[in-house]
C-alpha cells in the first residue's frame, strides 16, 4: 500500500499543512506530556477514583493518536506539494 498524497492546489495543501501541523503539535505536546506525568508522577493521589483515572488515560492516549493522525495528514500534504512541483517541472 502506498502512502497517500493530497493532490490539490498549492493553496489548499498549504492550508491543510498548517492546520494539520498545529493540531498535531497540540495533540502530541499535551498527550505525551500528560502520559509522562502519569507514568513517572511522584505524587499519586489516592483520592482520585479508579474510573476517573482510566478516563484520563483514555483521553491522553486519544490525544496522542489524534496527534499522530494529523502528523500523517501533514506528511501527505507535503508529498502533495512535492508532487505538484515535480509535475510542473516535467
């Protein structure tokens, strides 16, 4: 299976790239930061119920997954821009 390429205009590819990079940055930054804090946290709070702790882990993992998905979309947009440049040169 080949990696997808977004074959749209330059303007649309740049807009997709900027939005995807921002969402990816936000998701990965906060997801990984909270994931590290949850794993290596020094002060576990016994007052937090187990169900809320599980919900927190699901949200953190979800943020990481969203960040990776939008990073892949950004890469597809970059490949689309490169595809347009190569098509224009030939």
